[in-house]
């Protein structure tokens, strides 16, 4: 991980006003993740960290990860959460995991972060869920009770609305309305999933987003405003 993060830091160093980077951490190795987070944030100048929704079958929000989340909360860090394969679930023949399994993986992580009390214990964290939070906006009212440590639906909804969301592969005319209806104001930012998503897919979703009838202020927030709030270093224009 250190080599990867050093390489990315060098890319940013060449054009610091244009690029930022998330440091990759070493979960489920919590001690290693703590050491790498300190190195990446303090020495390499990372703008945040990236975590997978589950690490070797343990979901974010698991008690074993509390020391890392407590330290990232102390640092008021930005965390980008990306899905991976769901543990113990065999993929369906001919259907790649990213088609549906990834969306459930993100949703499970979000529920567990809320239900475990991690979100309430770490109020200074800013957590971005990729791909519009998977199924979360669509299913938020259904899962709200399960997302609350006390089993309270209103509390669960409030906790889930603390997340930030990107629009990667999610700016369709069926997904975007649900995201806009659920996310708290100023909690949506643009995402593309490039280069992992092929150019044709990125262009198609960009076209859908650009053609969607949005309030100018909401669009400005998605295009830039939310990112500037999350990453104030990049909000400053070069001299």
C-alpha cells in the first residue's frame, strides 16, 4: 500500500491544484491501516482515505475497526467507500458482481456503520458512498429501523442521511430522482468510475446527467460545490 500511495502522491505533486488523492489502507490489518493513514495524511498529503465496504468478510462498522475510525474521526477525515465482492456469495453465471452485488455490498456497509453506532460516535467523519450508495436511497425507509442502534426509524434515517454520495454510474432517470429525494442538501458530488468503467458507459451516464432537469444551484453543488466543501484545499484557485 505504501508504494501505491507514494506513487499517487507524486502524481498529485506534479499538479496539486488539479488533483487530489485518497490513500489506500490495509484493512483488515488495523494496526497497519493506522500506520499507513498517519503516513499518507501527514507525510504524503492525502486528501482522504479509501476503504472497501468489507475487508475479508468484515464490514465497515465492525467493532474490530473502531480504532481506525476513531483516529480518522480525530483527524476529521474524508472516507471514500467503494464496494467489493460480497463475502460467501457466489456470483451468478454470466452476471458480473458489479452489476448488482456491489450495490448490495455498499448498502450493507452503510447500514452497519449506522447500526453499530460508528456514525454517532464519529461525528466529524465525512463518508462518501460510491455509486449513489448502492440500493440505499431506494430502500432507506425500509432499512431505517435496522440502521438505528435503538431500532428507531427516524433516528436511522437521520444517521443514513449523514452520508455523502457520488453519482458514478448512477445518474440515470430512474436512480437520480431517488438519490436527490433522499440525500441531505449538499451531500451529492459528481463521480464517473473512470477508468474502471469503459468510456462508453461514462459518456452515457454523463449524457443522462447533463440532460436531467436540475435546479441550477443543485447542479452547481453536484458539479463542484460539495467537493469544495469536502476538500477545501482544492477549492482554492491557483494564484
